[in-house]
């Protein structure tokens, strides 16, 4: 049998020496135990490189195996009497390399992020972990080279890494990739009317990381009036006194817009 020693670049190859001089190699095979019998394990990588080790005992270790490669291993026996007795080939896989070209595409509206990377040649499953600055985590698993993180918190910066694995080994994690989610919706909206000039001053609690705010007043017919500011206050003009308006405000960090604040219904008078 052959055991990949994950993350060490080694493969431990073991075989049995049968009574009567017959030996079972990486699968099974024959070799003479009379005289000085030397067993040699040879591994051919899927990149067409070769590794070998020899031992008169029942095991030897192949060094220099590379991540993301399949290896085909054969054990041969050579003695004073016979040579070139070979076991059937045995195929194994080394651990996956750390995933490369990790990319994050965040969806502001759905509080989710699609993480993608270059697929491994040997991996059968991938795990994605996103850790926020405040310590909470989100994760997803996938057999494909992408995975969607959901339920992300607003106003957070996340560090994401990906690990690849197969049935025998888990590879090292990728480098961290950071991304930020959009601002949380503004709260504490307060509206002050000035009917003498048909305007309303909106104010609210500032959102972390927001660089722009957009206020909105909508009347019963659907007509909308807007205001904009980089500070948590702005003034909407051209209001009609005696008309019921629905006031909301939205925050933006330049890439993502927050959801709208809870509405405030009021009538300028």
C-alpha cells in the first residue's frame, strides 16, 4: 500500500514479503527473499516526473512528491537470482495545492458573496471560510470551484480563505482575500419641516463606512423628491404643504447601497 504524507511531500510505500519468496507490493507482486533482495518503489507523477526509493525491508519513503499531482506506484524486486519482478500499479493523489486566484463578488442587495478560484487537479471538495473583523464567521462547502456565502452582516470587512481536500488529504489554505459588505441601513431618521420655504430637513444616525447619503420624499402619487449629502443630514425642497410624504434615507460606501431606512410618514404644515 501507499500512504501520502500530506504537506510533507512524502509517500510511504509498504509491501509484504510472502513466505516462499513471494512478495506483495504496492498492490501485490513477487520477489525472492533468498539472497540479497532489494525492493524499489517507483512513482510516476501526472506531470511525468519520477520518484524512487529502495530498501531490503518492507517499506521505503518517496520524497519530493508535489501537491496537486496523481502518482502511479510500482514496487519491483531484484535479487541474486531474479530481477524485474513487479507489483501491479497503485494510484494515489497527493494533497491539493492551496487554491489560487481567489475572487470574491459581493451582492449588496442579497447580503451574499460568490467566491471562486482556480480548480485543483486532485481535489474533490472545497471549504470556504469568511471571518469578520468582529470574529463571527460564515462558511460554505462545494465540490466545484465556487461557493456562495449567505447571511453576511452589513458594514463588515471579511477575510476569506479556501481549502481544498480529497479523501486522504486536506491541503493548505489559500491566501486571505478581503472584501467589505455595504453599509447598514440608516436609523433614527428625523424630519423637520419648514413650510415657509416648502422644505424638510432630514437627519439620522450615521452609518459606519458610508461616504454618501440619499434622502427621498415620496407622495401618494409616487412622485419623488431627493436630497444628497456626505454628512448625516440633507434638505429636500419643493414640498407641497398639506401633502402626506413618505421619507426614507439610504447610505452608500461608493460600491454598495444600503437598504432604505424605516420610513417616516409626515405632512408638512
